[in-house]
C-alpha cells in the first residue's frame, strides 16, 4: 500500500514540475524523439514499469472511441476524451494526456459517447456486416460479452504491440474478466470504472462512538481486525426506534444498523477472496455441483448479519449520509464520490473480513458498471495502418493503446486516485487511507460477474427480504437447493461462451 502511494506521489511531483516520467522506471520528458531513459536503479528496475516502445508518427490518424456512459454524475465516463481544460481534475488530466499523445505521435483522440445505450444491441449488426464503427469500444463488461462471443473483437494476446504484463494494465482485471484463453477486454490506469465499481463501506462515526467511545474503526482496519462479527456487534447495538412505536423499523425514520442491497449478499462472501467456481493453474473453470465448502462456511458466518431485523435491503447509502443508518455498503462510486454530500460525521472502510485470520481485505467488483477497452475486428478497414508501418489495423490500435495506457498511468491515474479519490472526496485524512485499502485487492469473479445461468442470483434471492420491506421473509436456508437448480444452466452458459470464442481455433 505504501509503495502504491509513493508511486502516485512521485507521479504527481513529476507532473507538477513539467515532467512526464513513469514511477520506478518510466522515461524522461517525451518530445517525440523516441528516447525513453529508465530511472537509474540497474537490476532493481522492473521492466514492466518501463515504457520503451519506439515513437512512431501515426500520420494524423484519428483514433475513434465508441463510449458507453450511464449519465449519472458519479458514474460518468470521463476518462477517454476532454474537449478543453475546465478546472476539473479528471477532465484536465485527460486533456493533458491526449494532448501529449497528439504531440508525440501525431494522432488525435475522438469520442462518440452514448448514454444508457445497450452497446451489444447497437453495434452487433454493423460489426457483423463488417462496418468500421470505431478503433476502440469502451463499454461495460456484461454488455460487451455477447459481442465477444460472436468473435467481433481482437484477442490482445495475439498482438505484438501491447504487453499485458505492463503495470498500466490491471493484471487481476485481465485475468478475472477474460476467460476461455482469449483476451478481449482490458482496463487499468486508462480506466476508472473498475475502481468505482469496487465495493466499500460507509459508517456514521458518531453512532459508533455512542456504542464505544474508545473504538477507532480506522485503527481496527490497520490491525486487521475489521470483521463481519464486529460489524454485527456494532450495528446490533446502535439501531434505534426513533419514532417509539415499538414496531418494525421504518426506513428514513428509524435508525437501521446496516443497509445493503441484495447483491451485497455475495459481495460479502467475495470479500473473503472467494469465487463461485474453481480455477486450475492453466485457467480452466469448474463450477461445482453445490456451493464450495468455503462458500457455505462464509454463508454460515454471515447468517446473523443477513437475517438481522436491523438490516434494510435497499440500494441507498444516502441513509448513512442523512443520519438514519449506522453502516451501508455500496459501490465506491456511490459512497466515495458522494461523500461530500454527507450531513453527518461519516467515515469510509473496506469491506469487512470474514475472520481475523484472513490475510487481507478484499473488495468485489461489480461487472455491470465496469467499462472495458476492446478492439473491434473491423479496424482493418482503416486505410493508413500500412503506411504507418504496421502489419494490420489491429496492431496499429494496439500500439496506440499501449501508449494510451502508459500516459494514463503517469497523468490520469494520479489525478483520479490521489487528488480526487483520496483528497477531494475522502471524508477525513484517515478515510483516504481506507480508500487505498478498498482498492488494493479487488476480486473479479466472471461466473458471478457475467451472471452465467443466474447462479449468483441464488445469493441475491436467499438471505434477504423484499427490497425496502423490513421484516419480510429472508429465505436464508434455501441456498443449496436454489444453487443446485441453476448449476447446470451456469455450466452450459460458460461452455457455450468458451466454445463460441474458440470455434475457429478448433476447426
């Protein structure tokens, strides 16, 4: 964690002094000369932190991005294009990055942005017809999967001009979002949605102090003792019947101990670094007949939390911000990016461990809002890749995307992570440290993320009552039966996808 913060600090320092240099092995100021001198350090320099590609003149090529956007302020897709500086830190970092790339490589970045559009439905027919739609498509992983299953994207693993081991590509993302031996999707420093889609916990610090004045949850996190048992202990003792009617708690009036949506049921299991399937060393996926023993152990551990009458099932962390809840879990975007709207003394935490013996804090990632970069196969229709010295349109795109990722690593990532996530939106100096803990170990589960066979819905439907209806039937004990009824469908969906993306290889 300290190493990550040091890298970001150095990157910001270099930007503030006019240098565009990668942390621990980047390069000197880029002026289009192709000279990238690694930071001194000899054998200690990690080659995967060094950008050393030859600078090429891309002949004024216009790299067009088709961008999916959800429109909501905390979910806006802002990391691809900026028209001009505005004073917004992310916008200005994107403008600076794109300007530097334009100067260095003689090319431009343009964006076609579509709000609340199903990318697969919009692009499938033109791509199938062989039409050029963009050099890159930047849409959510779940929406893009059907396009990948039709082999409409280029496999990054087949391209020479991109290196998936470089630090500006998130290795956990690359391995957790791509399956079946094909690498159609990338994210990392050039994307911010994978961080915004991670899970987090917010809490009312004053209500926690009501329970125990000496309890510092930030220090508890540092000591590795923030667990579901402690979460349950605190919220069970800080719930309040504010209206005094003695009846079931009323949302927005009474104080609930814990608010979480139905997806959080499995998210709290994933916070134990647990996935639905088993994975072999070569990447094969096997979905067991019944939930894995570690899942059942976690389900048992979570029973008091999931079945508590002091838990409200809804998607509104605003209850903590407004003072009518003690804890709430939600995506980072809805918690951290709106922290400044809080009317109370609010703090931020990673998701709790299942037990103190767990090695680290892990936070799941929600695929539905997580954007990925993909290269459509129709980029071969570009007319300039050969004159620019590439063997294909895809290789030209790969070359550009590698540079795009590198410059995002030294310009965009520090602006987003250090300035926005940690300083601008953190609720206090210590909660910035907690944001770092939230994002350090993200868990990607493709079987759950792509909802194959609706297997993960077993956890959504069990262990919860009706939404916004406290006191309704929680249906906790039917998990194994519901899971077993769906496992065949999940396996079939996984098998169909892997067969579809490998069909030509088997011919």
